[in-house]
């Protein structure tokens, strides 16, 4: 059975918990995501621990944002870990994005447009006036033009971004919450089914899976629901 297009965010308190969560969900999902906190605490060892024997795709979510030379060096520093995806901030500009893409040609460089924790009021306070969708669309076009092969955007903007960048760019959507789940610190959210219907390729889901009593069963349930939705969409 093909794993579901879900990246489980392993925001665990320790390496053992992250590896355990990964072992539970990898039969059901395509990808596991290692974020900044876990990587800074345990370093490169965390990648081998969560990848295990399954060979699951690892999404290294470091959100690099610095001058191009520094980002190039940082990207080269993780090359031996063979991440499937590495994130940078689109607001770092085209030269920075291109530096990351040049440094890791075998990794999908994913440009983060706007953090899904930011509300419209937050964006106005940091100087991004106008609807968030407009800013996301501009940043998406800039990043793709600079060599990004994937984009991170909220599920609320994924349809707009897909229209802007076309079918060949991988769209990754955090802020995905199954129906009835708490939004927690996410401001722009949607259900997994809606995010995929709008054009997302990979759904980032963390606490709704890892915070459940049985992360493996929860991941399996969400994966099954996505397969049912996809099958219904293919029926004449």
C-alpha cells in the first residue's frame, strides 16, 4: 500500500521518543519531519535515528535564513545526511535560495513563504501589508525563479500558489488539522482532505498524530481517509 503524502512532524522531547514515533508512523506515511529544536539538541544523529531501517524520506526543517554564503555552507554541511527536503525562508531573497539549491542539487529546497502561525494582524505589524495570499504568491514566484523545487504555504493559500507556479512544484502545507482537532498555535488551517483537494502534495501533521494515544493508529486512520477521498474523486 502506498504511504500517504504526509510528513509527520517529530517535535519530540528527546531522541528516543522521536525514533519511537517514527517507527510507529512510517508504515503509513511517506515522510518524517525533523525540526530545528530536535536537530539542535541532538545534531546529525537524529536523522539516522528517525530514518531507521525503513528508509523513510526525511524532511529537514531548519528554515535557513542568512546571507547566501552562509546558507550555502550550512546546506553543504547537511549534504551527507541526504535529506529529501530542506527548508529555507523565501524572504531571504533569490540569491540565498539559489545558493541553497546549488549546494544541494539532489535535495528539494523548499522555500517557506509565510509561517502558518502568523495572522493577518501579525503580518501587518511586520510590514507585510495587504492580504496574506498576495504576499505568499509573490514570495512563491520569487523562490521558484531562484531554484526552489518546493514551497511551504498554508492550506488556505495552496490553490493560489498552485495557480501561480504550475504543476511541477511540490507544495507542502503545514497547518493541517483533521476535523475536530484543536488549531493550537496555527492561524491558517484546513483539513487534510481539503488541503489535497486544493492542490497540496505533502501535508505536514504533527501534534494531532504524535499527541494521540496511538500515533501509528492515528496516522493509519488519516491515511485511510485520504485514500477514500482520492478514490471517491476518481469515480465517474
